[in-house]
């Protein structure tokens, strides 16, 4: 191991050379401040970076940013020793013994070492969460105070750290400087690229201790675990609804109240409350489906859809309803399902007052008022109000039936049809009438049945005024009125 000792000039030497040769101060310093290798008593060499803390105000000839000097110097023997060393490259003295990472300041090395020891000396007085760096605690406390000092000039969204604003700005500019070496897809941040690369490697290093589900990043695991604990720390100030996800999800929810949709599709002009939905939507126009199932080869426009699809192959359904025992692959599907039991329909149409149990159903319904059908089939020209119906329709042209019953081998266009079919084999009738106790395989059958109790007849004949419980009773397959 090589040892270097800095040649430190005396102030008189420094001033003499500077005045005699009229050299700039920094050049004079550079001439003197050269490393010299020395050998310790054990025969090994080490690097010594000698710093002298002479106050600058006593030496106005030394500019800010240069090395300070003391009254001592180096011997000629030391100088010749340095010259014999051949000008060896200087090593960074602040190197982590555990991982080899180097730092320019020792204080940064000391902070870094805490990541190996798990030491977190800075505690939040509000919630007790601990941090390895005081700057991280400062950023965290903004979650409690609501302070978001970094504001986007394009959409007005604010952030509690500047790096998040820099990443967010790329959603407006379209800049994606981080390409995937496997598939070429580009990302606006290195962390998103790292998560994406785990799709190719299959790596899911963050595992839930409650149900065993694994995740590509630990932030997703943190949010997931709240599905088990029921924790929802982010309430909406407008309606009181609380969220398990970060303040980002709360911000997106608040746009339901404000109507703000800052992310616009360049192809059809449709706007979205979140950039990820806009990006997924644009793949409908481009036909891009970068996420492929390794089991059946089916491709998806979103990684979340692929992950959900893969659970069909694995049969994994970790989220069970406490009322009826029905299980789901995703916690969000369980939340929506539970509204069947509670009758909760929190999403109300401002035009007609009809309510829905999920926001996507409300968005689809509102297109019936607007007449909006943005998804057009290139084969037959038929248009659709929402993308899922468009994708199902395309299978009528391609003949694709990707969902196969393990019991009898019958295939289906959509997963919901497979689930309904499987109840023929299992005999499951999960939808029960609260009035008479009769059970049904499909929720739509229960809704139709309930009309026999309520007397509701929503399908009215335009010719004679007679009303019916089901639309099939109003219109025959041939076209003319049959009643």
C-alpha cells in the first residue's frame, strides 16, 4: 500500500517564490503541494493527506479554495523521495471498507457507513420514524407539515424534494434519458429503469412476510402491507377518504374533486389525471405491448396488467372477502368487491346522478352523455367508449381466446367469462338475494332478479309504452317487437 505525504511550504517560501517569479497564487501553491510517498515503521506505505488549518484572514494572498500552509516545510530528502515515486496517482483516502465506495469528505464516509450498520440516529418527533441522515429527516417532516417548496411551472404540482420535481418535469418534456439495454424502452429516472429491468430478470427482492407476495421495489411492499394492516395514513381533506399509498395517490384522487386532467394524449386529445394512464392509453394508438407473459406469450401495455394476468396461471388470490370468502388477486379488486356487500357507490355522475362503485365505471358511463367513442376498430370501423371493450372486440376478428378452462379445456375471449364458466364446474353461486335468499353465479343475474322484488322495469317500448325487466324481453333476435 502506497504512502504519500504532502510537501507543505512555509509562508515565507510561498511568498518568496510568488514575488520573485510573479506567478499566480494557485500556480505557486500547485508547485509546492505535491504528494510524497513515505514508508511507515512496519514497511508498508499509506496515504497521508495533511491539511493545515491556518486561517485565511491572516494570509490575504491565499485565495478561497486553495490549500492553507503552516510555518514548516519539507526536507530535500522528502522531495527526492517524491520524484523517485514517479508521480503516482493519488488515492481517495475516505473509502468504505465494506463496499469500496470512496468519498471526497470524511463526513460523507461516516454518514455512508450507517447504511451498512443499519444505524438511524435521526428520529421524527411526529411519528418516530428514524433516518440515517438529517437531510432525509428534514425531507420526511414535510409529509407532516405539508410543505412542498418545489413547484412545477407547467401543471402547478408541488414536491417536497427538488429531485422529484426534476423527474416530474420529464413527464411534460417527454425526456427519457435512461434506456433499457434489453428492450430499448426509455425512462425518466434511473430508479424506474432499475424496477423495469427486474421484469426481464424476474427479480422480486422485496417479499411480504404476511402473504409471501414479492415485489420489484420495497416502496410497493410498504404500500402492499397496509392492505394487511388496514393502515390508510393519507386522508383527502375534501371528502375524508383515506389512502394507503403515498401522497401522490391522494393528489390524483383530489383531481376527481377539481376535475383537473393535466396529461393529454397527443393522438386523440384525451386527457388524464395521471401520466401513467396517459402513457398506457397511448399504447392503444401505437399498438405497443412491451410486457409479455412467459407462460402463454400474451402481451400487455402495462406491467401491472401482466402481473395481474400471471396470477391467473399461478392461481394466486391472496385477498379474501370476509363476508363471502371470495378471493382476489389484487387488494384493489377486493375493495371494489366489498362494495357489493355494503352497497357503497362513491362515484356519482353529475349529469344524471347515477352512482358507481369504481371511478373507471363512472368515466365509462359519462361517455354515454358525451357520445364519446375514442377507440375505433381498424377492421370493421366499430367504435367503443373504453379500451377494454375495444380489445375484447378485436378478438372477434383475430379469433384469440387466451383464457382456457383447466377443467374442460374450453377457451374464452375474456377472463371474466372464464371465471363465470368455472362456476359451472364448482357450483359456486356467490351472489345472494337479500330478500329471498336465492343465489346466482353472476352479479348481473342478481341485479335482474332484484327487479322482481322492487318492481323496477327499466326497458320501455317506444311504440306502446309497455316496460320490461330485461332488455331481451323488449327486443327479439329478429328485430321486430314481440310483445
